[in-house]
């Protein structure tokens, strides 16, 4: 029998890097320009915290003996209720993240097509993108994988290219003049863009799912996760700051395609449009991948008994068609309800709510880390891992604060709805233990009578 070849540490690092560097970065210069180049401090804070979280997650993956990703981690300390809430909020995150990616694709597509961006064109364009991605995903996971592995280059090439060649057009004086245009206190200026910088690192936590396919995972998984996160952080910081030294802040703030504007200023408007087209392709691939992730989250939850069985149904070819349709309907409703005449208002609303719900699984996972370690390390704990988890938890609560009141209100409502929904499925998991507890209580009461 031939031995299956496993990934090297470099191959895993590249895989994690590609997972992170999708479309999350390409609208950020617009928001960062509204804050000023002081937003570089947000990158420093988020990059450091995400590195700590990535390291802690890599250890969760190595120590945990349960399947189910973050839901499996949460179950160590919080039982089935924690696993349910983790899977539930992560599914919501994937659904909302898809909306933000669809908005990004439409922003660049309208720029390429020369169509005016208004509430109608944004809404209709986003709905078309969502349903087109759903139709294109009917080919199944292999088809989605082939498409996304190619389209991700549409974001990586322009962003990395900006980080390298953009320096030839970089103006230190322009960058310095945009440091803090609104004279915000440092803490407020950093907080303004925390949610969006965290959004750009989405996907770092998924790396641990590949641990079984890696050589020497105990050593190589943490190295790959940390390496990919640091590389992504450097590229993000450099590319977004180079742009702010090429294009005046006022032009970036009013742009729906900031990277295209930068390339147009560096070369010609035609070159800028070419790179805009690259981003459209990249965003559509990311849209398909995230759509597929959202569908798989719901199906996995249904298979585990957490979600209604309608989400577990498949066609003969294994495609969860009902999940795909339901996800697209939920996303369409959100797009219509959050319709806005400007791209970035709607994009930021989707990102803030997505980040807020995504932090819930992080908190559950980090909160369970001590129990995971003690269960796997025979009562011992790893000090460095716990320090990283504590730093990550502190950052998570800071990021929740930075999401803003509206995202906190809607995110809390969504989360509390999950608590109520668990009450409907909890008999599958908790009924026997509840009966056992009642029987013991009745026996004690009878003996004391």
C-alpha cells in the first residue's frame, strides 16, 4: 500500500495564507482613509492579537480529540450548549461574510462597467452576485475548489504587487499629512477600524482542520499558522499604507474601488480598470467559497442534530441544494433590509455584524482551552498557549466594543435567538441527564421525608 504524501510546513503555510488573502482587504483603504494613516496602529493591534489567537487555535487543534472544529473545542468546557452556540454563530458569520464579499464584487464590477452606484444598482447587483454564485456552486466542492484556487490570484497579485512596486510612487509627505485628519484621540482612532482589520484576517482559524494532512503536525501546524498570519499582516499593512501615500485621503474616502484608483494614478486609468477586473474575478471566487462554507456549516450542524433536518438533506450527487437555496434567501433578505445608497455603509454594516458573531466562537474556544489541555496533557497546561489565549480574549472583547452599538444590538439579538433555539433541540442531548437529576432529587426528598 502506498503511503499518502503529507503537506510540508511550507505548503501548509501557503494554504493558510491563500485562505486568508481573499477579498477582505480590497475595500479597506476606503475606511482606513476616513480614519487617517494613524489606522496603521489598528493593524499593529489586530496583527499581534490575531497572531496570538492563531497560535492558541493551532494548539486547540493539536490537543483536541473531538471533531467538529470550534464547536468541538467549546464542548470540552461548555457541553452541547456551547457546541451548538459556536456552530450557530459561526454559520451566521459565514452567511453575513458572504454578503460583504458580494458587495465588494459589485463595487468593483460597477466601476469596471461604468455604471453609477446608487441604492438600486447596489442592491440589484448584490442580489445577482449572490444567486449567480449559488448557481455556479451546483457543480459541488471539486468545482468550487478549482474555481477559487484560480480566482484568489486576482486579489493576491494586485495586493502583493502594490506592496512591492507601489513604493516607487509613494509620497512620505502625503502619508504624513493624512495621519489624523479629524484629530481623533488615539484610542478612538484605533477603535474605528478594529472590526475591519480583524475581518481581513478571516479564515486563520480554519488552518487546524488540515492538521491530519501535515508532516509532524505538533511542530509544523503552529509554525504554519503563525507564519501565514505574520506574512498576511505584513502584506496588509504595507499595501494599505502605500496606497495612502499615493492617493490623497479625500479621493480614497469617496472611492468604491480604492486599489483601482491607486493603480490608475500609478499608471493609466486603463491599467486601473484591468486591476478592478482582477478584483471582480477574485471576489466572485471568494463569494463561491464562502457560500459553500456557509452551506457546509449548516449541513454539519444538522448532521450533529443541532439544526433542523432540512439542512441535512442532499441530492443523489451529495449536493445540499436546500441549504444553498435557504442561505441565498437569508442573504437576499439582509441585502434588501440593509440597502444603502453608498457601498461602504452597507459593506461596513455586514462586516461589523459578521465580526461580532464570529467573535462568539473565538470566546468559547479560548475559554475551553485549559480543559482541552488538561484532558490531553494529563493535567498539565502550557503557559505560552494560555498567555496567547488570554491576550486573544482581551482583544475579542475590545473588538466587540469596536463593532459599535448597532452591530452589538443586532448581534446580541441573533445570539440570544440561538440560546432560545437550543432550547428546542436540547432534549436530544440533555433529556437523559435531566431525568437522572430529577430521579436523584426525588430519591433524596423521599429519604428525608
